[in-house]
């Protein structure tokens, strides 16, 4: 299972959940700013590590020196009624993953996510709050473990509604 900060951010940006009661948010164009911080070694399967050249390992180690530094991205997405009614992916539609809705109201949702796939285990919690119908904030904490190495991923995000008309995707 490949759980990158980008995947986490994209999943959070699609804050519509599969829960019993969808969030009371407006449909249309949304802008989400996500801050991601990781700690620990990335969950790279041993068979991939074994195939790396010394140069590739050195490059990976160099990249890991920035581990722990918060990264912030902003993106836009289109929220449709179908998105609110569908399950949020977050890897939970993949084999070996499960999700448990802890809390679900029109303003707050908390979901537990667990995955066990290809030797990687991931577990965490997603919390979302619709502070109004046009603003949402939330967080996600995940621990991903492979070969005894654990990487913790912590995300926080804020989303604001931009308008009822979505930009066309490029």
C-alpha cells in the first residue's frame, strides 16, 4: 500500500464522507489548504529496499532529512451531491481496508480507518467539522508500518467554498 502525503491530502480535500448523515456543506467549487507533517521512516517494503542501488538509497536518505518539516499545499476541488453521498475513498475501498464511523452529524464527523495490505499496516482517525455551510476544517492522524518501520502522518486542513460553479478540470 502506498500512502503518501499527497494521497492523504487529496483524500482529505474530498471531505465528503460515507457516513450516515452527510456534512451540511454547499455544493460547488472548494479551496482546501492542507498542512502535512511526517515523522519516522517511510514504509518501503524490504523487497524494494533490496533492489535499490547505493545511489538510490543515498537519495532516499537525503530526502528523509526533511522529514518532520511541515508542508502546506492548496488545491481546488468540485463538491457534488454525488460526492457527499459517496464513501470517501481514503484507501477504504481497497482490499484489506476498513472504516468505522465513530461520530456523524451534519456538522461533525469522526472516522477510524485501518488497512492491512501487502505487508503494510495503516491505522488512524479522520476528524472533520463543518463550522458553517461554506467552511470546513479537520485533521487526520495515520501511522503506517512496514518491516518494523513506522511513519506517522499528521494532516490539518481548512476548506472554504468559492462558489456554486466548478472550474473545469484540466
